[in-house]
């Protein structure tokens, strides 16, 4: 019972230490390996004590009818080597309990510098109940070791020393039980205490960030207590935007930007030359030492798109989406299109459209592409009768 109390206290200290940051401790270090093998080590020695003491012949306890029989049969059976080895196993188990307590304090409690400060800190971190139950368990082990050499105070002796047997043999075990009962009755629930500490840490973080929680009546005034989980989720989606709502929000921002650009262009109509956007190159950019300013400036000069002034909503939607795509993913398609139009304009204006009067008025020269030639071969091919194909040889 003492071992389980110390081990449970160590696991509780680990939960409190790890809860603020679950990744603060490694899973493959010496600490984790010790915590894995330590229970196996303790129960190994505890079971060795059990097999040394219990599974044996207890017939010697009945051979106490006379003084000679007691000295010849009962005393050697009650003080043989197996009882002494069992007591030694309990001593090793008790030392394991002390080591487990030291291990938990070392890894999950604040450390002090210096040998004296460490010793004082170790004694201060030990819970009060451990100051009681660990010495009581040591007293129980000491009694078992004592009766392994002294038969007069053994519990198997007929008409033995009753006060010593009860006060030294049974009373420490009963006191350990009652101490554990009282501690469990007055100590708070560990899970609830862990939740309370999480809440306190959250409130402290909110105070550092300047976040003020709404009072309790705020949700009742807004009617939040009448909404289901689905209604709350739908309201949150509408507030932050999602799906088409996000698209409409982006379209609204793009339309507002285009409208402002159109108004700015309309104000400059009375000036001979409109406003020209000055490119942000490295020579006039005060932040040229920052990385990426050249690409930002080049992209910023190509994001303007002419607003759509028609009444077709579908065309307006496509134009807005193109504007948004140009803002998010700028390209130089507009400049390439203007450059191609300028190159095509260097060859002169396009030829005039074809007129019927001009085609019919031609009397000489080379016929046009749609005109008909008046040559002899042409007349013969038109006036001659169609050729009749008689067989494949004619072809």
C-alpha cells in the first residue's frame, strides 16, 4: 500500500508537470525507462518475500507442547533462513519506495542549487502523509526481520508477548490504512483539480492578451441558450464567411476597388493627360533593401482592370472574378495584348472592306480573287459538253 501511494503521487506530479506542455518530456530518456522498470523491480522483491515465507510447511507451529519440543521443533522452524531472506527482500522493496519518491521529486519539482539546499528542498517536497506511512512500513519490515532471529516475540509462539505483537506487528499496518482513508476523504479529486488549473492558466493568458470574457447574462440576452449546435455552427459560418459567402465578399471588395478607380479616372477627365501610375522601381523605392519589393512593385502596376459598365450580370461576374484573379495572381497579359496591338498597327491600317461596284468595274488587268476570267480556255471549259466516263481506262 505504501508503494502504490508513492507511485500514484509520482504519476500525479507528472500529470501536473506535463499538462501545460505535453512535449516537455521525452519518451525515450532515462526517466521514462526508470519509471517503466521500477514497478517490476519492486514487485519482484515483494513476490520473492511471499514465496520465501508463505509456501512452506507450518506444522512446526503445532509442536509447542513442552519446552524441549519448542526448542527442538518450533524455534528452528520459525527462525530458519527462509524468514531471514524474506525480511531482506522487504528491505530492498522499502528502499525502492524511497528511491521512487526521490525520483519523482527530482524530475517533477523545482530544483535547488547546492547540497544543503537540495536536501532541504527534498524534505520540503515530501507530503505529510509520507512522513507517516513510510516510517510505519519500515517498522512493519523491522518487526518481520526481528522475529526471524528472536522467537520470543514471534506471532507463531504460543503465549507470546501480546503487547509487542499487536503494537509492533499489527498496529503500523492499521495506521497506514487509516491514514490513506483520511487522505482520500479530504483531498480533492485530481481530475477536477487539473481542470481548475487549466482554467486558471487560460484566465492568466487572457489577461496577458487583453481578452475580456462576456458576462453570464450576455448569452441569454442574445438568445444563445435557445440555439442548437447546428444553429450556432451556421451562425459562425455566416460571420466568418464560407463557400459562396467568401466569394461574395471578395467580389464586393473587387467591385469597390474598381468603382474607386473609375471615379478617380472620371475626376481626371478634364485634364489633357490622365494620371499615370508611377512604377515602384529600385531607384525611388525607399524600402528597396527589403526582399521582394521589385516583384511587388511590378505586380502592383498591372492590377488595374477596366470596370464593366454593361448590364449583363454574368459578364459582370466574370469580369469581377478576372479582376480578383489578377489581384491575387498578377500577370502581364494586358501589357502583352497592348504590345501586340501596337505591333499590328505598325503595318498601317487594315484594307478597306470589299465593295461590289469596285469588283464589277474592272475591265482589264488581273482579275480579283472573286472575279471570273474571260479567257478562251475558260469559255471552252464552260460551253463544252460534259465528259462521259466509259471505263476505268478513261480515268
